[in-house]
């Protein structure tokens, strides 16, 4: 049976989430690289609904801005001062209907009164902004049940061993759903029921519209309960069905930080297992964290302690980790990244990074290049085969192919006011302990000496030197640092050098040195 396109998916995101103890709205807390609300919106869009509407209230502007960023086509519906999920759905449906009517009137074909038949008709899915493990597949299965049974209402339910705090599903002797009773309003017998309401529904739009008009606030919470729609629809002759989730964990909501962490752990395990089944080797799934929007090719190996975040993309044959965190990083085929922290960077095919490297935004490492131990890079374009092996900082620079940057080299890019650029040509050899003071250009094939401070451009093929000739001041330590261990060591060395050695002793000493060098 082909699935009909739902008229709308409505995401409820109006609650304050006080148990999070946070200034941030609950639905904007995140796991696996997305907010809770974003997870719900992705699941909603997976059904390809005619419209998506998000109902907001608490921290309205922040939540609405996030919706516009992550689901630009979604409608925003504001819940008024009347509390309860029933009121939230009423406001969401009113926004859907008003938008549809306005579109018809704007088209000029009908008046407002004549356009009432443009209101949403068909199936409306209602879900929540705090159930991040709910997928489009689960919502689709509920929708299939709703359509095949011809239900006025279909409730997503789950069976749990400890249903404390959840609304219970009350069924008749024939197994049909009679009503949902909230935990605070339930009798002892009803509290013993283990089938709970997941707070996710499929409604017939016309039936929902009619039932909401009859929902009151005569309950312990003084709220408009959406669950009352079930009994009202049944009394009006509609069929009420229930779809039991195969895994109760998938419909668990997030109400505090403990549940947030648990949901994150379960979602990460789901993501990790999906990638392993797709051909990725993950050595230790328990210490590997992968965000929902990461892309990994087959035959990648991920070592323990690795986090792949944001929109990171890893090509086939690459090895990541151990102990690496990559955020929005592109890793080429066959590259190796070890004990590295990187963000908004590109690592070319066959390149090697780490250990203990820090790739800041704007780093581009060409194919077969190297960024080695204790190297920090930022806003640099390193050509194919460029090597920065160790103990260096390279910022705001372009480096040509095949160039080698010696140990302890610093690209001085900031003059206290402006960031300046350094250009290094192809096949250049930068000596160890160099300081390149930008803006400066070093031509193709040039060399710089160890310890050089490069302040002016270096022509192609030239050798740049500016160190002074070495001077040895004999006896300086004993005169200026008397009484120190260094002075004592210097005196002992001087006495040893002054003691005469016989010719035989010289020969014996030379033979011993030669023997040791041969063995080494």
C-alpha cells in the first residue's frame, strides 16, 4: 500500500522544560550534533508532509529563530496563555488553516468565507520537540496503521516495566482503545497498566478540529489535555487505534540532563552501528561518538576515543584516531589522523596529521602532506606534499607543493593590529627555528638557514641567512656563575683536558672510541 502524504506534521515545542534547570529552552539542547527540536523536524520532513508547523511559547523568539534556520519552510504557531497540549494543537491547527485560507484568498479565486474548504484535510501527525529518537520510519509506520484501519485517531504507545509519570492507555474488553488517563488523574487500577501514551498521534484533520472544540480544563492540572480528544472522537463514532512502538526507548522524552545524556548515548549507539553495518571499522564503539550529519565511506577505520562532529566527511581508507576530535572536517582517501583536534579544515588524500596537532578553521592540507607533532595551523593552504613535521605555528599563509618547514618555525602573522599573509613557494626548505614575519614572500626553491628571522622577501633559489658568527668566551661560567654545578663541571673538564696521557693511553682510548662507533 502506498502511503498518502500527510496534510501536516505538527511539532509541539512550547514547553519551558523547567527540569533542565537551564536558561536555554529544553528543545534547543542538543545530542549528536542537532538540537532535540532539529531531530524532531528531520523526522517530520521524512514523511514529506504538505506543511510542517511548530508550536512555540517559552523563549519564543529563540525557538522560532532555530526553526527558521533548520526548517525554513515550516510554519510558526504561537500558543496563547491557555495551558496544555490540547491548546497547543488547537493553536497549531488554527495557524495551518489560516495559512491555507490566506493562500486561496490571495490567489483571488475565492472569498474568505468560500475558502473554508481549503483548510487542512487528511492525516495530521502530532509529535513533540523533545523525543529525539523518534524517526520518520516510526512515524510512517504509525501513519500506515492509521490509514489502513480508517482511524479517527491513532496513538503511538509503548509498553514499559515502570510507567511512572506517563499517561495510561485504557482499553476495552475487545482491546479497542477507550481513553487515555493522565498519571495524576489515574486510579490505582489504571496506574497498574503498563501501556503508556508516547504523546505522538495521527489524527483525521476534520475530526481533530471538531473534537478540540469540546476539550475542557476539568482536571488536576487545569489544562486542555490533548488526550481528551481520544474519548471525544470515540463518542462521536470515530475509531481510535493504537500503534505499539517496537522499542519503547525510541519514544522516550527528554525532561532533564540525565535523560538527555541517556538519549545521546542511545542515539550514538544507533549511529555507530549503522556505520559499522555500512562497512566502517569502529574499533571501540563505546568510546566513539559520531554526529548525525557525519558522512563516512566504507573501509574507514576509526580508533578508540574519536569524535566526529558536525558535517565531517571521511573518505575511504582513512584512519582516524585514537583520541581525535574532528568538527566539520573533510578527510581525504587514505589519510591518517592521530591524536588531533581539528575544525573547519580539509585534509588531503594520503596526508598524515598528528600526533598532537591542532588544525584551526581554514586549514587546507594537500595530498600526501604532513602536519606533525605539536603543530598548530590556521587559515593556511598547504600544497601537495608540504610537510610541517613538528613544533611549529603556521597561520595566514600559502605554501607551495613539496615545501618542508623546519622544526620550531613560527609564521608571525599578527602585528598587533592586522593579520598579514605569508607566501612560500614550491620546494622551499625552511630551516629549523625560523621566524617568518608577515607580510613576506619566499620564492620557489629557496632555502633559509637555521635560526633565521625572515623580514624581507627571499628570491627564488636564494639562501637567506642572518645569524651572527658564533663567539666562544672562555672561562665565562667560572667568572660569572661561580659556585654553581656548571662551574664545578667546567673545572673538572679543564683538569681532565690538562692531564698528560701516554702514547699507549692515547692509542687505547682511540681504539675504544672506534669500537663503540662500529657497534652503534
